[in-house]
C-alpha cells in the first residue's frame, strides 16, 4: 500500500506536451520495464477524495509518503484526463522511487492558465521531442507516443518509452482482468516489490515467494477498504500459491473454533490431502514423515494469540484421525470434560506445511467435536475449549460476520486478524511516526480461492459498527472536499441503484456528484454558482436521469457522468435571476423548463427549444420566486409572484385566476393548503386564495423576516426563534435559523431547521414533537431522503466549511 500512495503523487504534476501521431495502443504496453507497482484509475477525483476521507488512511498524515501526497495534491487542477490513467513505480539504482504516468492524450489533458503554466524546455531525442517541465520541487519529462501521453520523473524511462519494447503477455492478461468501476486497480509485480508481505507481520511471507503478479480492484470508502482480484504465478516457479494446484476450495470452518478474544487465524482447505501434500513436497523439496494424521482432513489452520500458536485440523473422520494419534494418548489433564493430551510430534506441522505454518512446540492437543487442536500453551488450549463450549467464538460474533459479508464462504487460503494484527502490519509497511488507530477495525480478512492456474483474491478492512438503536441518529459519513462549500448539499436520485446521490458546489464553482457511500463520482468546473436547487429530468424517456439547473447566465443539463447534454448549456446574455423551474404537467416526461430573467419568463422543452403557445412574456415587476405548478381538481395552474401581484396562469400563460384583493407579498413560495393557494405578505399575514379568486387574510403574528412551508393539511411558520407547527408553538433557543423545510417521507411529515449560530440541526414531526436524539451538528439546512425504502431515513447537511455530513435516522 505504501507503493500505492507514491504512485498517486504523479497525478498532481503539472505537465504539458505536443502530439503528432495517431496510432492506437493499450496503455499497458508503455509500462516501464521493472515497474513494481501499477495503479489504474478512471476517476482521479474519486481516488483523491477516497484517500482523503478514509478514516484509516488519515492516520498516516505523519508518514513521509502522505505529507508528500498532501502537498502535491493541491496542484491537481490543471490535470484533466478523460479516460483511464496508469501510475507506475520503479526503483532506480540509487533506491529512489521514480514515478511514471500514462494516459490517452487529448488536447484538454492539461488546462493551464497564464499564471500557473510552468516553465518548459523541448529536448530532441531520436525522432521524438521530450518536454522537460520544471515544477516547484520536481522535474518531469514527458512525451507522446502513438497518441499515448507518458510523463515520468526519470528521463531514462521516457527515452526508453520512445523505442519499441517487447509486450509482456502475462502482464497484459492480468491487466485485462481489472475493473474500471472501482476507485482504482493496483497491479504488483512481486519480483520488483521489496517490502510487501502477507497479512501477519509476525509470520509474514514475502510476496516474492507467494506469487508473481497480483491484480486488485480496490474500493475505498470512509470506513472500509475492499479488494477483489487475482494472483498468478508461473508454473515453472516455486511460488507458494501453487501448493493449491489441483485442489478444490472448501468451506472455511476455523472461525467456529477460534476464540473471539484471539488475535486471528489462518486457514487453508483442500478436497484431497494427497494433492496438497504433493504440492508442498515439490515446493520445499523435502519428503514429510509418514503419518495418516492429515489424510481424513480438509482444513488445516493456525489460531494466533499473542506469541502463542494453536494448529487446528478439521477431520472428516474423527475415528480415523484418532487412530493416527495412537502414540499420543498420554492425558495431561481433563478440562471441562475434554481430555488434553501430549502430542509426540509437534515438528510435523512445520515439516509438512512450511512456510504457511510456523508453529513450534505444539505439544498439547485435544479433540473438540471434529476439530483437533494442537497448542504450544496449555492456557491457550483451555481458552479454545471454553470459548467453543460458551459459543464465544469468532463465528458467533457480529464483527466477524460484518467482514465475511464481503467474502466467499469457501477459500483455499484465508487469513483473519484483529485490530492489533492490522496495526502491526500497517506500521511495518508504512512506517508512520504516529500511532495508527485501528481500534474500530475489530477484524480484517484476506482470502485466496484457487482456480486452475490462478487464484481469486478478496480482502476487506472494515470499521465495525454496532447495530443502531431504535430512534437513534448516527453519523454515517463526514466527507471532506477540495474547497469550502458554496451551497447546501442536496440529495438526487441515482437511476442505476434507485438510491440517492448528493450534489454540492464549492466556492471555486466546482460541482460534485457524490454517492451515499462517500465516493466522489465526478467533479465539474462551472463558471458560476448554481441558483437554488438542482432538478432532475428524463429527457430521453428511458429511465436515465439528468441534472438540470441554472446559473446567472446558463441553463445546464448534465448526464450521469457530468457531461453536458446537447444542445445544453443554453447561454443567456441577460442575467438569470431565479432557480430553474421544471414542470411535467401530465407525468409523461414532456418537460417544461422555465427560466426567469427579472420580469421575463422563458419556457423551453427538454430539447432546449422555445415552447410555442406559451404567451406570457413579462410580469409587472421583478419576479421574486421561481414559478410553481399545481394541479387542482384536474386543472393545471402555473403560479409565480412579484412583490405587488400574484399570477395564477394556465399552461398557455393566460390568467386563470384573478385574486380579488391585492397585497404586498413576501418572497416566500406558494403552496396548496386546505385546497387554496397559500402564501404570505411582507408583513407576515397568511393569504389564502381559492380557484374563484376569493381571498382570505389571517394575521399569524409573524415578523417581516419569516418563512413558511406547507403540505395540503399542515402549515408550518417560522419567525425568529418561534416555530409553529399546525397549532403548536415552539420557542427555540435564540439564534440564526435557516428557512423551515417540510418533508413527507414514508407517509410521515418531518420539519427541519438549522441554527447556524449554534450549529444545531433540529427535526420535528407534524405534531411539533422533536425527533429523538436531535438536534445534531450541522452548519446548513438539512436535506432528507429515503435512500432505500427498506432502510432508515438519511439526512445530509454541511459540516465544516469543506465537508458534508450524512446522518442515518433510525
């Protein structure tokens, strides 16, 4: 993983180049010879965000690689690859790490401005031109070969890339197995990897003797790192993974006997011990002692507890296994009705199964149902017996099942370790000067599943979460972005998963789409701030949703990947003054997009064309709220207002209802409440208008700075720190509150407001009762959604200046 962080550094280099050729090649063909690590990603923003927001990775801030990474990540704005990118690590003769970046060249690959463009020099080499770019502390060399951009900290690597090189077929094959859907993929050439080892630091096995290539699709979220991939060794090499050749993975049962208070276990399985033994003999070039002890087993493992070890056999024939132990029948003691005996041949495990098993002096053993447990410590064996009888084993623990959700039931080799084992492993590989906090990662696991001439790999490092209590509110994610947030985070629908994503914009006008797992799906630079909320439309009527919104001079429609959908954006010379309004009158996806420019109303269809037949052109003064659409008793009403007039129109823009009284109106929205159009005056009086134009006014004792929200039967008003829900008045603490918002979710009403001064988010029900465990921390209004109808509600709000928080409301 240390290699991973060094690889990502190259993504921030400010580089540029010229291109003259067009031949198409795969990126993997240009990987430098001797590269130990290759990182592949299709989304650098997601990669950067995932590394920044993962709780475990954040504990490495004091490590040299992380401080370097943090420094160079601040300069990523100029690098805009449109497709996949490879980062390659090589170690030179001076034992320094050289970094190479490879991607498809496009004219928009580097987007410099006149102030940030670095100094560059052109160097002729053979028939190519190498660009030398001087950065603050680095010199980068780059070239374009057959439309492939290659940049490296090593001039020698760039010179070699200009020349033809032999394709590495095994590397090509393993590269083709990687996915483009995860945060990134990592490929290790273990021959060139010096420090990496298998999971357990104390019994570590260098990767060089384990396998040749390892390819891992890696997914990083705030509280989890998941890896899935393959590993492959050459048949001609004595690689440890080949001991599982001609064996079939079996169900791993060792968790059933491993105490929950142990450090972890290692398990390997097989369907025919003779095949496994033959492979170990070939690997170690050593004939084992004659014994039938292992003949009727299909799983062998080691339980770890501090410095002690227990070797476990799972027997398919208890009687036959007992017969193989006839020379080891001396009873040392009986513990809880289980005989503990002396084992006469503790050396057998190391001889038969090195280097997987490194257990010394396993001279105590006991038969526990179908498990035969051989330990080097009497107390450890007693603890195993007691834990099994008390059902206090890993298999009975929630945190073990928490990680096995992401694993296969059967595997050839499986390693499981607790937080201390994980800590030791990470410290050994990353050498951070500060203590790594792994306490919330109760157990982590990696498994290998042999399949013909390669093995599948699954691994998970996952924070353990207890079951949420009923009526509790828990912070699910706290996601840091690149800059301070400009607006309030908002849920939008993910048409692929049916759940919700989050859109938010930062002060640099970057728009983010973020999954509810905290992954940055994309980041798009806009010229201006978004006005109000983002809407969604299905402009092609195929179930795929687009994001639609206005800025001061544009109407945007973006697809799922953040790409602009033609003919959008529409550009406006005059300023747009209200958020976009989207109407779908008959729910048939014939959308109407309404853009407000001061007094004017412009209506477009989903293809960006002006709608013919809409005749309203101009209001009597500035429109103070975006247009709204209601259907009342089968008729459509388009509603908007100025400070002096409330317009209630038909679809064509003709006046459908004329209020019989006039008022000076507030900027609050209009609602259908008790079958009437409802809004307020600038003095806070409630105005109700029926479809015949009859008007009623009610003094609500609201101040000038007030807000309202309403459903068909529930009216909510807010004035200062006074909140009134139906007939119940609530006096909140004095503060500065966001406008009250009403949500109807799962047939229940929720009302929310945030005290920006105290940074408290409040949520109440329709009876004015506060929801348990609110208020919670937040610095903006709260958006609420049901992310999955079978799961609890969730809310999203702004946290610190550059962060969003997702809460789960149980």
